[in-house]
């Protein structure tokens, strides 16, 4: 009896201790009276005044284990800055991975540390600041407790590091003007730390958490609170002008259709003015303004929004019957993604910023626009208003775009309710418009199970009269889903969607409408023994069913069986030996220049293998292979990729995609049923320093028989100041097969862009 009592007392003590660890007393950063010298050495006496944070745990490769290397962290602050110091001990600093030099470096390739801060203490949204041993910086904002990340976010902050015989130390210097928080006498924020020891593929986190929680790194609901007193409100006010100079040369077919001729253009025009000289000047200058309306809300205003993106889109071999939703690359829109985004699990998005300023595959000038984003008392809000200019020669009308999206946090797990309203309005005489109105709820039942439900409607010209049956309106979208994630144990997906045949988000993206969609998947992930080189292995199956609502005709039936293995080195293997799909094509679609997939019901059985090599090496490889039936043809597809980091200054990556599909001859317009493609992408990067880099991105695919290259020089002396020199060129590799023959150079352009951020 006494033994039972003793055991019971020990269990209760362990439970209480576990509870206290999960609910540590708030951290109180020390206020200091003078700025810290940012040298990464932590040698100022003020660091010794701060409470040391050191109780880290492993997440990978041994979840819950003690770290193999010690980490000490400290937090200080002044009226202007938040200072974070990290002492990352390492018994063999000569083996540190020191690769990334550029702004927004790849944080998975280096030894690095990240500071995660929940500025509103809402247990849902926050910011991540990460740096490595080369002073490179990476930051992002996130919502949904780390589930919705915006890696394109950039703000003003700095970091410095120092490597010595004990390991390395880093210092973060973050202006409070770069942080949004509720301004009160006492400000409470949440925080977490993450450290990667690259050669061991070892991820460490603080505070400790349940080892079964999936992707706990940036989950601020698991964070520790910290309390500031007497923080002053700092309203940011920045003016960000830009100027562009450029030359374009295009090869165009002459009016008679007999020959290609070269057309040159200096300083491209947007036709703001009938005077050519004036128009060339005002078309290539513009400005953004960022102003803090309050500590919680920021106004961004833009005039002649910059479209001269330094990066180009990846070429894609699209083998599906659906359109491809390309990612946004324009800086003004990237920053606000988390405040304006709204999507469903199917990939349908109610608002994509690429719908603004691009019509009929042509760039449309944005005359002006404004955006207000912020959060207060648990309400996150984003407003966007943009006006585009019409292009009469291309039949493109001027439009006004409006988006309002709000989100209310519900609980400490990151649950929320979100609503959106969009309006696309033709500002010409016809004044036609299209609206999207919707709401959605994401309810975390615990840290692993989430329930999602929502409905959205799309309308024309403010006509909200429902059409369709009594039970289902044609312009509506309904979704209900239940998900469970787990590092260990069972995981599952239960999802149902109803999409009306008139549902069409004019400012969004949808692959298909008039659809019943049901998806069921489940599996189990097992943890291997500590002695095994394997970390996890899993078995899972997924099924999908689609049918047309209007006719009841079945479109898709799908089932697969998948096994996955993750090694402690970071290597990964996924094998799908059985993937069966029955898919009905309603409208014929074309592959390449000659293959036509006719309307029919197709049955396909395929197998797929994906292997990713260890991530703790300078050489990293990935291989994907698919074999089986494809809409009546026999398919073999192989996609290897290889990345090599020679030094911290030089890296190279090559991606190759090969598709060989043999269809019956009657599929082809020219009588040969072979569809074969080759796509190669080559990335070369050289970093003279963290401020100056050169990148070459070259792509070739034999569908268009064209090589395209993008050479970019970037000089970034400090945050907010950028000089880009960009050279783009397209070459026809088999121009003689065309009649008339194409020019060797299809197009080329040189662009010089300068951006300067001026603090007011």
C-alpha cells in the first residue's frame, strides 16, 4: 500500500512539474540605458544582468532528448530596440556549416538560430528573425500558429555573429518600430527560440513541448510570455521611391507575315501621357509610402507600382487538365499576403494579387493604390484598393480592385474566424463588377486536430439573388473538413466541398467548378528506435471522389497506398506502389503542339518514388520518378535535381525533368503519338559578400525550343536600399522548323532599378 501511495505521489509531482514547465513564469527582459554594440560578442556587462534561457529540447532527430550542445539566450531592451543574444556552444566549431550570405538565405542549409516573437501575445501570429554565423538575415511573418507563413516579408532589423573556440554567438537588434503590438503600460509578448545544428540535423526548441506535436518550431501557442513595461509607441514613416532605366529588343513577325524583324525600345512606356518623352519619364519612376497610422495599423500607399521584378517565373511542363497558379513575385503585394489571403484546402483562392495588373497575358499599369493592415484586440484586418489603367489597343479596360479581409482569433490554439469581401469594378462606361463574399472558421479541437468550415459566394453587378436549387445556389462554394496531424500516431483527412457551376472568384483562382469533392485519407507514423538510423516511417492511404453537381456524372475516383521513411540524417523516401485513378475528361485539352486528350473516361494505374538525400551535406539531391498509364498512354517521368554549395560564396543547382508518354497515334495531329519533353533549369549564385551578389538562372525546354536566361546583379548596402542590374534573354534553339524562320534572339532586355527607403 505504501508503495502505491509513493508511486501516486511521484506521478502527481511529475504531472505538476510538467504543467509548470509548460506554463513558465513570464520572462522579464532587462531595460538598459544605452545601446549595445552590435558585434556578436556578448561582452557588454548588460548581458549578464539578463535571465539566462537554456532549457532547450531536441525536436529532431531524437524528439524530447537533451541537446547535444548547450545554448544560452538573453533578452534586453531600450526605448528604441529589442536586443536578443544567443550563445551557441559547439565542441567542434570547425565543422559549422557556414554557407548562406544573401538576404533571406536558405535557413535549412546552415547552422543558425531563430527568435520567434508573438508581438500581440495572441498565441497565433508572429514574426521570425533568423541569422547564421555569416551575419545573413532571414525573416518572415506567420499566422495560424505557424501554419500560414509569408517568407517574402522583410522588415528593418540587424544581426551580427562571432565564431570562437567555444562555438558562436549572435546578437539581434530589432527596432520596436518594426514590431506591431498593443500599446499599453504593460506589454506582454510571447517568444520561442529555434536552433539548427546542421551537421547533426539537430533541431532544438525552447520552451519544451509535447514531442508528438507536428512542426512545433514556430508555434507561438507553445511559447513563453515576456513582459515589458513603459514601451513607447513608434510609428514608422518611410518613403520608398524607385527609378528604372531599361532597353528591350523583341523579334516580331512583320505585317505581311513573311519575316521576323527586330523592334527596339528604350525606356518602355505605359501611356500615361501623349508626349513620348514625358511618358517615358513618368512611366519609369514611382514610389511607395509606409506610414504608421497607429502602433497597430500601417498604411501603404503606392504610385505607379513597380513591376520590374528582378526574378522570372519558372517554366512548367503542365501535364494536368487544369491551369497553373503561378506565384506572386512583386514586392508590394508579397508583404501583405497574410493579411489579405483566403483559400480552401482544394487550392481555391478567393484573392490572388496576380489578378491585379495582369490581363490577357499582358502587364497592365497600376496607377495608384493603398493598403491598410494591422491588428487590434484579436482582430486582424487588411484593406486594399488599387486602380489600373486601360490599354485600348489590347482591349483591356481600366479596373478598380477592392479587398477587405478580417480575422478574429478565438483561442490559445490559434483558432480563428475569417471573412472576405472583394470587388472588381470596371471604371469605364460599362461599369460592370464582380464580387466575392465569404467566411470561414478554423477551430483547433486540440494541438493536433482542426475542424474547418466555410462558405463563399461570387456575384456579378451586385446581384445577390440566388440561382439553382432550393438546397444549393450555383454561385456558392461550401467546405467542411477535419484534419489531424501527428509526428507519431494516427493522422487523417476528412474533407468535403460543394462548388456551384457559376462560382467564379474574379480576383481569385479556381481550378474547377460545378463539383462535388470528397477526400478521405488516413495513416499512421511510427517512431523508430533510438539506435536505428531511421527516425520515422509511416503507412497511409488517400481516396478522392469528384462528381459534377449539375449532371451527377462521376468525374474522378482515386485511391493510393503510400509508405514513407525519414532518416535521422534528414534523408527521405516516399514510395507509392499503387495509385489508381479513374478520370473523366469533359473538354479536350492539348499537350504540347500535337497531342490532344479527347473527352472520355480514362482508367490509370501508376507508381511513384521520391527520394531526397541527407540534408547535412554540402551536396544535396532529390529524385522523383513516375511510371504507369496516363490518359490512354504509357508514361515514364523522371525529375532529378542536385544542389552543391561549393563555398559560402559559390553555389549551383540543376533541375531536370524528363517526360516520355507514348499515346496511340490517333491522339496526335501529325500522326505520331509520342509526347516527349525535356526541361532543364540551372541556377548559379556568387556572393561577394552579404551585400553584393550575382545570380544566373537559365532554363531550356524543348516544347518551345527556347533557352531563357536571367542574369541579376544585386547591391544591397543596407536594409531598404537596393540596386538591381538585370539582363534577360531568350534564344530560339530550333528556329528553322518555323516558316518563316524565327530569329536567333527572340527577346532581350536590360533593366537597371534603384530603390531607396527614406525614413521620415
